[in-house]
């Protein structure tokens, strides 16, 4: 039995390690190769996407200079306030400069800005437009647009209680006429974007550029390792083809930078945030990985993924989501959008566990306490399985002397000796006679492992736990314990549990099993503190249940081995009369 327990523990370790190794994206591409902007011609012929069946882009020759007819005389910013976002636009190119999330602070306590700061002048910013004519592209993104909205002198549009629209216009003497419109909802991270670009009689279909993303926070954080720190996903490409969600690490974007199809969503995400077009329909999205210097420190590089999207026709009412990967928020936008959260292969368990965690949180008001309560509820539901495991291990423990006796009789035979089959037959007959199933103690324990893996995915990915304060020294349940107290407590309770668990008399196997708490403690040093709390509370529950089960079934029988001389004295007179003895 102990071999099966050891195997189960080793499998648990290997699955956790393999999960981390398989789902952690590669490091971002080196600056030397990622700074080049891929074009459609750079895509290998085998992966070159077909051209969109869209209105052709007609780029008539432009005059060297064109006087503006509808434009602003000076550059200025326009601020749009919603209940959840503070968006700052500039009328130079009618582009987005800042997208501040009011309810998601950074390490300094300020709202996170999903638009990177200090970008070089040659890098596009969100909602830049690009056409085939380079000169016209420059005009579209550098002209001073006129703000068509009537707003207060502070250039502020209030969308905190009712929907609001921001409209930019530009027109010049060369026949270029541009209109860009942004619509906001009070409690939404979605902006509805429309753009109309005409040149003379030609209607153009511009490509919408997001530029480098997502933010300084995601760009400066690297991937953690399995043992040394909490994993943080750097920016990467993400798109939904209608069949599955594809995630492409920055280092792999050079192999195929462009993707086309009937997309459910497409954009760039990092560990907790995403910027993507939702339900754009038939579209072509293009990515590139790049490294940019940190503002004020040119030697330190920031890793980004830049993307742009061209629709089948001119943008009209296209929804762009720019915000947190919170399950309820994404679900309100689109049912398939929740798949942007990378719960991995255990999403089928992580999603209901997240719902249960939020339900408990609604009562206790603290995610740390919610984890404790949910852990107790989960273990209460698993109590019958664990009870069966302990009972089965106890019954196996009682059979150890008889099993060892059978094994000793055949120990001198080789493994390939056909006579060893008799040993297996005797062992199975003993199991059948005593009514013991050797797998009944292992299978229930294996059934509890997916819950552990699902909790790992949940606590690693759910933004609801980002910055969640438990109290005392734990102020972020999604990060590792800064003082490693909870992992050490988890390891100590795991050791305690191993000591009271029914085992055989084999000291070698017992010592091997006691190594597992050390291995798991080392693993949990870099895991989210919320996961360590879950496992610690689960261990305490198991210890209590184990004591209770042992009290119910009684103490283990003590097998007393008689001295050899006593056994020989008893066998000497066997079968003789009293007189002969």
C-alpha cells in the first residue's frame, strides 16, 4: 500500500511540475529579432493567410501639403470618466494615451494604466489607423482633430451615470475626411469604436493598431519558476478562432505573426489583463514582439507584444475590451470571452470553485476566510472518501505480517521464475479471504488531487485574489507568503499527518514517505499564499478526521513476535505423547 501512496505523491509532484512546464510561455524574444516589424510578405508561404474579402484600399497620390479644413489649432487632451475607467485621449491623431483602471491599483497604490508609458515616438498608440499610403497614415495619426462633442472647459466627458460618446473629426484640402467615434458605458470596460476614412471618392478600410501592450506592470514582470517564485505571465498574443483559444508566446510570434478567420476575440493579454476586439467577425490580426527601453533607464528593457487588426470592412461599432480578466466581467461581455482566463486543463473544476469562492466571499467579506471556509466545505464533502482510505490502509496494515510471510517464502525465486505466480495467487486469495481491496485506499486519495490542481489554477489566475488582503502578514493571496510561514505550517502538518497514518512495519518505506513533506514544502515556498492556506487547513482537517477514524475503528493490532527459542521449544514435542515429551 505504501508503494501506491508513494506513487500517488510522486505523480502529484510530477503533474504539478509538468503543468507548470507545459503552460508557462517561453521567455520573450531577443531584442535583435523582435524589433523588426513583420509584414504580410514575411509570413512563410505555408502559413500565409488568405486576403480578406474586403473593400479594396484605394490610396490615391497625395499632394505634398494639404491645408486643414476641419481641425483644431492646438493639441489638447480629453478625459472620459466612467465608473470604472478614466480614459485620456489626445486630439493629435485622435488616439488613446491612458486607460486607467480605477479599482485595480499598482504596487504604489495608483490606478493601473494599461497603455504603456514613455513609448518611442515611432511606436503606435491605441486606436491609431494605418493604410497602404504611408503619407496618409502619417496624416491620420499626427493631425490635430477637432473634438465634435460639446463638453466643459476642463475637456472632461462624464460617463459615470449615463452612456457618452466622444467624436473626433478631421478634413483637409486634399480630400481626406476622417471621423473617429468612441462610445462608453458607465460600468463597462468596453469602448465601442467606429472609424470612417475617405479620400476624395474613395472609401478606405484602415487597419486599427493597438501598439505595444499591455502595461508597464505586465511588461516589467517576467515568468517565475516552479520553485523560486510565483509565476507571472508576460504579455502574449491571444485569439479565439471560434473553435479554440490560441495563446502564442512572444518568442514564437516570428514563426507566424498573422492570423485570419472568423474571430470571437483577438488581442494581447498578460497575467491579469487583456486588450482585445470582441466578436470582430472576419478579420486579420497581426502581432509582433519587441523590446523597448525603460523610461529613464535605457539599459533596462521592457518586453511587449504589439498587435493590429484589419476587419472585413471599415470599422463600425466594433467592441474593444480593455480591462481585467475577471470571470464575471468577461462573461457579461461575451460567454466565450471567459476563456481568456488561462485556467488550463482543470478549468472544468476551477470555474465552479471560483463561483463557490465568490459565493462564500459574499458572506464573510474576506477572500482568505473564504478560502478557509471553502476548504472546510470541500473536505467535508470528501470525508467519506478519506474515511474509506484510512480504513483500507488500516486493514492493509493488519495484513502486513501475513503478506510478509508469503513474500518471504518466495524471496529466493527470480522474478522470471514461473513459481512466483503462486505468490501472486496466494496474495490475491488472502485479499479475497479478508475482504480487502488493495486499490480502495489509493483511488479515493487520487480523486482528491484534481481539486488541488484546480485550486492551484484558480489561485494563480483569478484576478479576484490579486491584492486580496487576508490580514496579519499576508496582504496578497495571489502572491507567495513573504515570510514563508504558511508553507512551513503546511509542511509541518503534512509531516504530522504522515506520522499518524497507518503504515507497515517496513522502516525504509516509512522514511521515504516522510520525505514528501520536505518536497512539498520546498514547492510551496513560491506558490500563492492562498494555496498554502488551503493545503494547511486541509491538512488540519485530515489530521482531525484521521484521529476520529482511528478512534472509531480502534487501535491497530500489535503483532508480537515470539523469541526464536520459544518457537523451537514448542515445535520440539509436536505430535508426541505426554510421556515422550
